[in-house]
């Protein structure tokens, strides 16, 4: 399948729109500052990591408290 203008109308359209500029991203100004966005994403990641570590420590402490407070009873074995 060939690419390009094949008939007279297509050639005229190519000539007409050859110099048109569309969505020139280099000339556009972003609505969001990329540095601030990356900083915010980094802050969220840091908070999530700290919350996960805190959750792990809390789980470990609760496990230790429950283990220390556990009371075990001896069960008598029946001989027969």
C-alpha cells in the first residue's frame, strides 16, 4: 500500500496543509509544573512507605504483647 498523494485533489490538499502546524508541543506551556508534580509524587511515595513501616512495627509490637500476655494451661493426660 503506497503512501502519498495519488490524484490531483490529494496533491492540492497536501500542498495546502504542508505548512500548517498542529499541536506543537514544544511551544505549549504545561498547566502543571513537572518539578512540583514529581515532588508531590515523591512525597506521597514517602508517606506510603512510612505508613507501611509503621504498620509493620505496630503489628510486631502487638504480636509481642499478645505473646507475653498469653496464659498457657497444662492439660492433664488421662492414662487410660
